[in-house]
C-alpha cells in the first residue's frame, strides 16, 4: 500500500475532467486551489489522453502538490463518458465538487458555502449556484436567470439544469448504473440520479464562469442535434429511476416528442421519427389538442 493511499479521505474531493484543455486548464486548477475552507479537500483530475500539452501541465501541478492532486491518466482516448465515470467513482470523500477543464471558479468561498448547506440540511443532496457566461473573446455575456432556492426532481425534469462547473453533491459511493456509459447528456441525467434521494439547493450568487466556445460539447452542436440529444437522454435514462420518478420522465418525453418528430422527419431519420411519434400518440388527449393548436396557430 502506498503512503498516499494511507491518508484518510478529506471531507470533499474536487473532480476535474479534461481533454485538450491546454489553453484553459491552469485557470481551472488555480480556481480550485484558491478555495478557502475550514475542511480539507483534494483534487482528482481525469485526462482522456490529451494531445495538446494538457497532460504536461497536469504533471507539473502534481509534482508541486503530490498528496493533494490525484491524476487519472488514460493511456488511450476512452471517450468522455468512460473518463467521467472513472473520475466520479474514484473519491471516497463525503462530498464531491465537479467541473470541466475549460471552465473555472471565481469565488474563493464557493466550496465552503456549498458544504455549509449540505452539512446543515440533510434533505439536500445537490448544491449549485449561478454562473457567468464568457465568450471566446473573454467577454462576460450574461448571468444565469434567478431560480427558486429549493428544487426537486420534477423541477429538473421539466425546466432546470445545473451547470457542471457549479455543483457540489453527496458522494453516492457506489457504482453508477451502466446506462451512464451511453446517455447523451450524462450530466443532466446524473443530477436527476442524485435528486431521487433529496432536493437541490440553489445559491443565487455567480461563483464560476462557463466558457462558450466552438469546441464546447453543447455549443459545437446544432440546435436540431441538441433537440435530439435532449429527447434521447430522457429516453435512455428512464430505466435508471424508480417507478415514482419514471412518471416525470414519461411526462417530459410526451412534451419533447413533437419537436423530436419534426427534426427527425426533416432529417429523414425515419426510425427515430417513429419512436417520437409513438411517444406523442401515447400522450394524453388534452396534450395532443394543445400541440395541434400550437401547430395550427
């Protein structure tokens, strides 16, 4: 057993995922290291075999902080899902904070504020906060809209999404369901997975920056493709949840089906079109009438 493995797990572990983020990764790491807390935390970084110099930067930081930083270095490119799963399942700490290598934290009190909520509220499993958007030119574009402080599984199913750069959550300390290997929007599904066991708490202050750039997973994809990804995410993740929560997923699929049908029909993806149509036909009559009114308006 190594000396490092004998060190007790801290209260919180930061999980940072990266791939070809050489231009951004230093700022992401420094945002973690600047945190002022009353508790110990460590940093896990999973690199998916970057080819742009990211790995050299990670090794530099590891050499400076050998016990605080733990590196997961993929020897081949395994893809974002497998890299993320290995990263999230690695810590044994009570809490986990997460971010991606092209985003960064801006408030040194971020982790302390989020852990304070989790320590004082047993009903809360996920704490996230407002973020700022930053363009490729470095301009701060806007802040996220204000949201309710307490949020539920149903809220996240229908309208809410916690940006990964902002979340701290209770560590499940168990293997993730196999579906996470293929789900299109795994971060959204993961928030729902956590919210089966409690509620989310939203902090209205912006304490991190989300970069908007052409290589981003969401921004590099067309609106049509994103429409398909959202529907297919809910479709693929249904089996993860208990019957009680599957009902919310089903309602969301009813709502998304018309748009999914339209996009897949226009792109001549007939197999996917029929999947969407079956969901629309299975929806309540009142919902079908509402959709038809919108189409004819």
